[in-house]
C-alpha cells in the first residue's frame, strides 16, 4: 500500500521504471509527490533503506520500483534541507562509497541550463530521457566520440550490475560540456547482512564478559603504571584496556538473535560498510570492458578515475560536533601531541586493521628506541670521559715521538708527521672503545627482544580486535593478469573462447590450466627481472667506484696546493659523503619506479603476490643503494692498498686510497651519520611534506584553469565527496614501511661504529609518527579497511636484518676497529700489560731509497733528511731476511680477528635464541582469555538456543499469515540462495538514484 507525501523543492521523486525506460513523461512540476511504501511511512528512521528486500509479487528488479532523485535546475537545495554531507540527498541513506569519473561532451552550449544539481534519470543501468525533456533551458547533447561512448556504456553496465547486487546508487546529471561526476553508493541492510555473512565478518554478540585480571602484584603495578601514564594518554575511547569485552562471532543471518542489533544503520561501522561495498565492487563484472573483473579493471582502463570511501566529515570544522576524523586529528595527527600515546584502537576503527598494525608496530619500534638511545648516549659519554686516558691517541699526539710517515700520494705528496693526525685519533676513540663491543651485543639482543615483543603485541591486538582465527580473504585476479590471459587465449584459440571468458562470472575465477599463465609465459618477464636487477646492482657499484675515483683524484689535486694540503682528508671525506647522499636519494626514487615496473612485467596474479614481490625487489635495490658506500668504507677501504714501493693503482699515477691513521672507523661513523641524517631529513621534509603540497597546488591550479562551467554556489559549500576527491589517493604502506626498515638497518647493522644512531632514529620517529598521522588524516583519501593478522613479509625482512646485523657488527669490531689489535698487543707483546708502545708496534719501516723512480716527493719541504718512513701495516723491516713480508704479528692479529668473529657470532646467536625461548610469542593472559572465550561462547550459544526453543514451545502455533510475518522479521531472516550470497542475484531492493 502506497500513499502520497507532499514534496519540498529538490526532494526525491518516485518514477515508474516504465516511464523512465521508455522515456515517457515524468511527474509534472505541479504534482510534486513522493511515493513511499506503506511500511516505510511509519518512520523514515531505522533501516537506511526501504524494507523491500523481499520480492514484491515475485517481480524482478527490472519490474520493481526504482527511486530516481533529481533536482530541478532552477531549484536550489537549502542548507537546512541538506542535514549531512555524508548522505544521499534524501538525508537518510548513508554514502558508503564513491566512484568518480570525468566526462566530456561535444556540441554542448555552456550558456544553456544551470550548472546546479540536475538529473540524468537512469533505471537499472539504462539511460532514459530526462522527465523534463523539452523544457526551456534543456542542454543539447552532442554526439560523443567513440572512446567516450564506449566508456559510458561500460559505466552503465557496471552500475546496472551493482544494482543487481543490491546496492543503491545516486549520481549527478552530466549537465556541463565536461566535468567530474560522482556516483554515490549506499549498501542497504540486506546487502550488508548478506556480505557480512559471506565475508565471515566478526561482530559483537549480546554476551559481555569481564577480562580476567592479573595477580595481585601485577595488578598493583598495572594500576601505578596507569596513573603515572595518564597524562600521556589521548582523550579517546579505548577498549584494549577495558575490563569488559563482547564475545564476537562471524555474522550469520540465521543467528540474528545472538547479536544486539539496536539500529541497523549503525550496527556496522563506516569502515566495515565501505569494506563490504569495496568487496562487491572488486568482484562485479563488466563484459563490455576489456577486463571483466571489478572496479580495479575499470580504473586501469580510465572508465572511472577513482573509487574511495568517504571521510567522516572535516577534521578542522568549527563547532563542537565531533567525528572520528576530527578526534584523530586533535589527539593524534598534530605535532603538539607528540608526547602522547597513539590511539591505536581508534586508528584501527577508522582505517582498518592493516594500517592500525602499521602504527602499532611503529609505536613499539619508537618506544624500544628509548632504552637503546640511553645506552648509546652512555657509551658515547664513556668515550668522552676516557679520551684523556687513551694511551694510543696520546702517543699519536706526542710530537716528541716524531713518527715520519710515508707520502700519501706520488710526487705531489710530501712526508708527514703522525702527530698531525692527532684530532682524528682522539675523535675515533669516542666510538672505538671497549664499550662499543658490549653495545653491539646489547643491540643484537635488543633486535631480538623487539621482534619478540612485537609478536606478543600482535597477538594481544589480534585478541582485542577479534583477528584470531580469521581466514585469508579471497584474492581476485589483477586486471593486468586477466589481460595477459586474454591475449594468450586470443593467440591460441578462436574468439569464441575469448567471448566465453568475457561473459564468465565470479564462479569462473578458478581457471583451467589453459586459462592461466605458465612459467613459459612468464619466462621473458623473469629473465628481464634478473637482468635488470643485476644491472641496477652493477650500476650502484659503479657509482660507488666513481665516488672512490673522485676521492682519489681530488685528494691528489688538493695536495698540489699548499693552502689546501692540510685539510685534504676532511674536504675529500665530506664532499664524497654528500655526493653519496645525493646519489642515494635520486636512485631511491628511480629504483622504486623500476621495482614497480619489473613487478608489473612479471604479471603476478593477485594483489598480495604483487605487493610481496614488489617489496622484495624494492628492498633489495634500496638496501644495496643505501648501504654499499658504507660497506665499502667498513670492509674494503684500505685493505687493498699495497705497500710503499709496491702500491696498487686504480689508474696511471692514482693509487688506492688508505684509511686515516686512526683507522677507518671514524670515517665510517661520519659516512653513516651523514647518510642516515640526510636521508631522514630530506625525505621527511621534501619528499613527504613538500612533494604532496606541490601536487595539491598543481591539481588546484589545473582545476581552476580547466575550461568549462563552474558552480559558484557548489564551490562555496562543497560536498564531502568533492573534498575527498581533491585529496591524494592512497597508494599503500610500502613507502612508510620501507623508510623504517632502512632506518632499522642503520640502527642495527653498523651500530658498533655509531652508537648515537638510535638517538637520531628516535628523534626522527617522534616526528615521523605525527607526520604519517597527519598525512593519513588530512592529505590522503580514506583507505579501504583491510583485515589482516600480521605485518606480513616485513617481519621476515626485519628478522633477516637482525640476524645479519650480528655478522656485520662482528666484522666491524674485528676488522674495522682497532679493538682486536689492541687486545693482541696488550696480552701478547706488551712488556707491562698496557698499551704503551702500541702505535709503534702497528707501524712498519720502509727504506725511502727503494721508492720507484718518479714517485718520490718533489720539492720536499720536510725539516730533516728522511732515510726511513713508516706506514701502517704488520710487515718485516727492510733489514730483515724477508723484507716487507707479512710478519708474525700480522698472522696473530688475523687469527684473533677470525676467532672473535666466530665467538661473537655464536655467543650473540645463542643469547638471541635464549631470549626468543624465554619470551613466549603469545602472552599467557591472552592465551588463557582465548580459551576462556571459547568456553563462554559455547555456553552462551547453548543458552540462546534453549531460550529460542522454549519460546517456540510456549507460544501456540500461529496462523499462516503470522508465520509469514515472523519469517520475514530481522531476527529470523531466511538464508538466501547460493547466488545471492555471491552478490550476483537480482535484488528487488536494488535502487539507482540520480541527483
């Protein structure tokens, strides 16, 4: 039974499908009435759609009533009429998702019509005539070009299929010569319930239980900790620290009595609603398109420009009205709240579990940097405090020793006194002291403890977020994969097979062997990947070698000038590090694009496989790019120099560079600190802040200069979908994770040479958390909520870096620093068990008369005549039977170094395994709660079943009519057919609204 309600100007109107499809006359302007079904008229609140989910009279969606909203071009919607920018124009149905596309017309006259909201009436995906056709001011639509016409047909078919899946659509009239159109999508309760059951979404039940408290000591400690940390907590609702928790169970329409459904509009939160709609969009077919599966294919073919869920309003809106986005901005995404904890539960609620886990991991990593920073500062202060007691640096600075060193280059370099390198020797002690060895062991255990604690936190969050026991979501094929399969079938078969593939539904997702890519199809892509990665690695090594050549030639050139001769080493080192930093930053961007291109030509089938392969390639290339200059200084510089009279030359007259007299550790520290700090500062301030602002400015200028009509009234009061469309699209978490993983490598791999690395990482991350938060809340479109149990392949990469850091630090201590030579001298060669005489012990003699002709210093200004010069190495003196051969001390030191590497590696690995074994992956209280929750749910389920049976036995058998009504009630919703569960059946509640 329908009845009429008078319409306000701009209200939705109900048209019969026959009038729309056939182009009959629509309702006249005098007769502005909205036909509303009887059950709906009792209250426009409650469910967000009409209770028309059941077929009326057995008709299909082609015969059922379709709501088509349109606004007269001369009628303006007042601000009072538009209560919310998050709803359709009826102010009742919530916008769960938005599709955006750009259109262009030919033959349109800008002077005709008004740019206000108007209607292109569409019924079930078919374009009909405007019910006001022929009225004054109509726009004369010219013929579309072929490509635009094809895209329009694809959009119509796709939107028709979305309505068949039960979704309700609203869109604007294409009333301008060109512009953007937004298709608003609303999922009614029937669709949400069907898809929630299909996706096995866990929802809270009526049953709540109290979380078991810890023991008395732990409970008291927890209370004290809560009070002390209360000023650091954000003022947002949290539930991970709540004493009560709802039992959760996968949604089922047959067990509606288990859930406490008070309002169907709010039972599923916005993130879950958009996730459900996104799943339907991904699997809805479009046979007219080149690719048949989902919205991703259509966006790839430029049929649509974007697809995104809406933000919950503006984050900086005046007034006291509060939404989750505004709350996140105030308590999380501002630099002024840097000292507060992150509202992880609210982040997860708003952005989904995948992004919530990223920020939880980043927060734990940042908090773990605090103890490592404190220990690092202590180690550095220990070096400062003991610098005056360091005997080797004292001996180097003592001018009375007068160690005459051999020239650093041929011809232009003169002999020099070792005391001139006093500053470098004293500075190297700040980082090259016994405390750095223990700090390296501590950092190896720190990495293990961090990963173990992350596994525990991950399980704790999984328990509170109901992620335990969730299945992996079904992955749909990527558009590029479908294209390759189609091309393969086109080559091997006739076009009928291609047609069969084009009309296949989601049930045909499981392809036959002939309908998928084999290793033969992928072999060219694999070969290109292998060759390209080798080329990129070779390119990185070539650039490192080029910087080495620059250092050698620049040092030789500066040595010719007396004014610059004294600062040659500092100048060369500083400029070379800056060149390395610039090259690393440039190659980082190039390698990111190359890794994406290589992954595309590999044609992975699913998005998850694509992401994992992209991460591995990008990490490999960026790892080599970031660390190759550091590895060179740490392990290769000064190892292949040769000796006076027999140097190793790179080019004619240019020999390999040597380490400073105090060793290469100080130079390694300088290299590591400049690259790490420069990379963090430049990437954060330029790439993450400056580039998005420039993109936004460019897009704004482009929109302003774009020809076409503008809507001044609309621009003053833009809708939420307009505001979100102007934001940057979300491209994934890979850049954020990659930046932190590379930083994790700087903190762990070479921490023996730079104990202050955790301090700078901590300072960077305090800013990075708020920078990423602000980017997600204010600058990016809202991402789709993705449920996941862990951080995926990133954990394996972190674990690999942690294990590799043990080996790298062992070699840094053994090979790069002077820790082992000092120990060997002190306990094997020293006369009094001290380091007195250590410098003289490490320097060998060379007879200057044995220098090759043409390599002697020209115009030597040295004060005295030189007969023997010294060089740093363990070699026999010129008067020995085997002059310049490696001495016994050399072999003693080498064996001690290898022994230290083996002992250090095995000791730290053993301690890491011990820590891993001592810390359980699942916290004991969480394990007990999970077991308790299972038993509680069994009791709750049995109790509800008994209560249901008791009610059925107490009430007498109802009349047939009453029985039919009870079966159609929400608490006893019948299970749909298999087709409707797949979202491909024709729903009688499907609505297509056009504004």
